């Protein structure tokens, strides 16, 4: 396989030549332009795709906000959530993912759907967010789904609560283990809704 070289619209660029390993199972785009299309997900690492059912619940709630929105997918995995946003009319989706193999899977999924956008940031979440803030990026919807055992929940949420990355009327949605909820507030962000589904849950935050 030839090394990939991609630029995320002036945000960053990378070159690598690692082998991509995919699950035999697929996730799918649920609704919108690409509804029903299958997406590849990455094997190994600590990638845990958001279930179809939870993604459907998420986008039913987000429906009034998605069309024309600027969407940020943090710890994007295979990119299923950000791609769902694009399928439903988001004007932009940026994917932050530290795994090179996962970024390659996002790239493959975007290509298979004919999506020209290549806003993939292959970095750890915190430096990626700081760089986006430095470039004055603003987002209407931010989705944050780290591995459930991750220790970066508080650090990332604190960054989102103290920077201008969340637009004035924007929201942050955090996926987490239902039995281990995040804090009620992070600086200017305060939880206003929570939805539980099996072992997973979604916490919705807005500026106060």
C-alpha cells in the first residue's frame, strides 16, 4: 500500500504507510443522503463504534440543528457520527482521531460515499482542539465519544468550556457509560439533557 498524504483544509497534513485492518462487521449510515450505505470500522485499538440505535436516537434529537451546521466529531473512530451529520445536511464535519488506522478508515468511508471533504485531524484530542481554537474554528454541534475508560473526559470538556470552539448557540454531546456520568458543568458548559440507552448514555451541554 502506498503512503497516504492528505490535508485537512489547511488544518494539518500527514504521511504514513500502515496496513488498515477492518472488522468483518459494518456500521451503516442511518438517514439522509447516504442512508443505508455501509461504513467500515477499524479492528483492534480501542475503537468502539456508536451503535446504530444510539446514533439514531442522537440524530432524532439533533434534527432541528443539523442542516447547515458546523459539526466536530472528537475521537471519531471510523467517522460514522460525523458522516451521519454530513448525510443529514451539515455544511462541514471535522474528524479528530489519534489513530492513523482509524483516520485511514475515515478516509476510505468518505471516498466510498463520494464525499470530497477531507477534514481529518490525526492528533490527540487536546492539541487538536487547541489548534482549531487558534485558527478560530467555531462549531454548532460537537460530539465527543472517547473510550469509556479514557481519562480525557474532564480535560476535553474543560477545554470546550473555556474556549470559543462552541458557537454561541452551539451544544456539546458526550457519549459515556450510563453508570459513570460526566460532571454537571464545565466552566461555561452546563448539562441540560441526558438520554440513557442500555449501558450507554448521551449528555447534552450548552453554554450558560
